[in-house]
C-alpha cells in the first residue's frame, strides 16, 4: 500500500538542511503518518518511519539534495511504497 505524501511550502519553510528528522520530507511524512519518528537517510537512500524502512523515491532524493544545497525547491507529491 502506498502512502501519499505532500511536501508543502510550509514544510519547506520549516525544514532544516542536513537534518534527517527535520527536513521538509520528514515533516511531511510525519504529518501523513502521524508518526513522531521519521528519518530521511539520503546517504542510504531510505526513509525510516517508526520501525518500517522504505526505499527513497528518485524525486525525493533529488529534492533532498537540492534542499541541503540551499537550492530553490518547490512543493511536490510522492508515493511512499515498500
């Protein structure tokens, strides 16, 4: 089952660069799943939600790289699937 994740402008504004649990993607996943523990592990290419691990979709990897480099990023949507 896929989780629909919406990374909003608010997530981008409140996100912290190079912070696995406070980046915009992590904030969006936390909101969508109602989980407090979310890690976006760019180097490993995974997203950890509680005790579940998901592969990181390519658009998320590109967004995270750009965000961490302080490049301009836009809100986007993605599916988180096992």
